[in-house]
């Protein structure tokens, strides 16, 4: 069930990104919450937080290296994917 909700949220992000070039923070926070609930449900909360932190660090490096070539929405989405 968690996977279906997560995929639907990502599909919505894909639609808004292609149409408006925007990733809405509310959707990103919702995806992050679903990911944390799933990690807690499976007893992998530490692993989920660790993955989110690693993804955030990688995307921050890419964000600053691209000098404006990547949007902040991508950086915010990375921890939810991690």
C-alpha cells in the first residue's frame, strides 16, 4: 500500500514538473512522511533517515556545483527518495 501511494505522489510530481517546472513542497513533505511511516512500520527507521541524509548531501553538492542549473525542488525531493 505504501508503494502505491508513493508512486502516485511521484507521478503527480512528474506531471507538475513537466507542465509547470515546479515540485510542490506539500507533495514532497507528504512523500517524506509516507517514507518515514513505511520505514517505521518495517523497523528500518534508522536506515531510512540515513538514506535521506545521504541523498540530501549528494544533491546539495550537485546543486552548488551546477550553479543554478538544478532547482531547489530537486534538492528537497532527494531526502524523500532516500
